C-alpha cells in the first residue's frame, strides 16, 4: 500500500505500523523518478510493508526533522522507530534488504 503524506500529523499516525518504508522524493529529481517504479513494486509485492511517499518540497517540516539533504532517501521503520536508511537510487534487491527482506 502506497500513501502520499501531506502533513506531519498524517506521517506520525502512519509510521506507527509494524513495517513502514518511507520514500523522501521530489517531482523534479531524476534518480527519484528512476526509483519510483521499484518502490511501487515493493509496495505491491509486499503488502505487509506500508509505503509512505513524502515530497520534500511539499512537506518540508518532516524532511527537515529527518535531516534529508539528498534525495531520494529511504527510511525503514518498525513500530514507529527508524531501523535502517539509505540515500540515492538503489536497485530493488537493495530496497528489499533495507526492509529486512533478503
């Protein structure tokens, strides 16, 4: 399931789920556009992982709180806590590894 985050309140509510992958991106970002279909595949193939997409230009408060200086940046949460993160384009196996799927 992919959810576009539009506010900090929505984000704080959604990350409480057991397994959450957060994609920090921007519409103008080339590597973000390359990563987007991979993120969608992961969301479709692994319904146990909630996928949140945050446009850093639209919801700057969250991006600032997580010190997002480069995009794309992925954060993987379990029960509201950051477990792992990665910066830049990555192939699907790396995204899955980030989510604890080997």
